[in-house]
C-alpha cells in the first residue's frame, strides 16, 4: 500500500540526512589523518631524542668506569693511543687537560640525569607547538656546555691541590682541615638565599620557560646555558665534596647524583635540603675536631 505523503517525505529527508552525515564523517576522518601522522612523527622524534639522551648518560658513566679501572691497573699499556693512556692515569698525577676531560665526563654523568624534568617540560611545550625536537637538542647542548666550562674550574682546583701534595691518587683530600672546610661550607650553603633561589627554578622549570621563552634554536641554546648556570648555583658546593669522597670514587658520584636529582623534585627535595645541610655541618665539625686532635 502506498505510504502517506507526509511519511514518505519524512523518510526521504531522513535518508538524505544520513548520507550527508556519513559523507561528512568521512571528510572528518580524512582531515584527521594528517594530524595523527604529525603527532606520530613528533612522538617518534622525541623517542629518538630520549634514547640519545640516556645513551649519552650511559657513555659518560662508562667512560668514568673505564678511567677508574685503568687508574687501578696503572694505565692502559695495551692501547696504542697515548691520549687514552694519559686520560686514565691516577687523578693525582694527571696533567691539567686529562683532569679537565675527567671532570667533563663527571659533569655529564652526574648532571645530565638531574636535567630530565626540565627537558621533559620543554618537550611537553611541543604539544602546543611552542617547542621542537631540534630546540630540545639545543637546550641540552647549552646546559651541557655550561657544565663543561665549569668543569675546567674543578680540574684547575684538583690540579693545584695535587701539585701541593694535598690529594691522594684517587683525588681524595689528605687534609682534614680542607675536608672540614668543604663539608661545613657545603652545609651552610644549603641554608643560603642563593641556593634557595636557584633550587626554586630547578624545581619548577615551567616557570623558567614562561619567564624566558623565545622561539628558535639559538634562544633554546641560551635557555639551556641559563638552566645550567642555575643548576651550577644549586650544586657547586656538593660537587666540590668530590675532594672529600674522592673525585674518582664511583660510589660517591652515584650517591651525589641521586641526591641532587631527588633534591630538584618539589615533593621530595623540600624534605632533603635543610636536613642534608645539618648533617654536612655536623660532619664538618666532627672532622675539624679530628684535625685538632680533640677526638
């Protein structure tokens, strides 16, 4: 039986609406494909970046282990390259540039892991299109460059102290008074205004990027350098404690790296900074008493 005219036209309108919706949905799906492909490429580039970052950390620690083992076996006599042999002699007997290479490796191994929150924050800004993977590479490069320059200061200090006969072969101080000064100074610095200011920036990298953000590779390099300078303001006193524990002591390096990484975490670090300062001051006072032969 033929349908009434009203029901017939209503059915035709519904079928047309369905066809239009189906075609519109297909267009939406097609339009979304380029965006999903771009997101997948961005995630892939970030994965390669993180892989390279952690590989650099691993290589730095491997280099330090290589140098420590070589110094314990009186150099690398089986290797043909004199350069490698000079890098791996005992810390107290090395020349300045060998010490600079050692401090550079130590800076990379210890400080790159503490840079993970800032790098992650920078890459998160890429979701909004503000940052790029190449910019992230430049950021890490600027941060590492600052620490490599700072490592020259550590190498100079070790070179001078070793020439004065104040260091053991593993870079450990032979002077109790020097140990007491380094421990007490590091402890007092934990309570300083400068330490608190630098640590606040390290704990909240997003605030740093909001205040100093500029697009481009060179600005990213500059921001990395600035973050390295702020990080140096946080950690320089702790790094100098290598002369207490031994600059070629891997146990000390690992413990210091873990502490500095945890101290930069807002939820954990605020419970570590001042108690660590108290412990360092107490250790410095105890060492001073020993130096004065009072205990």
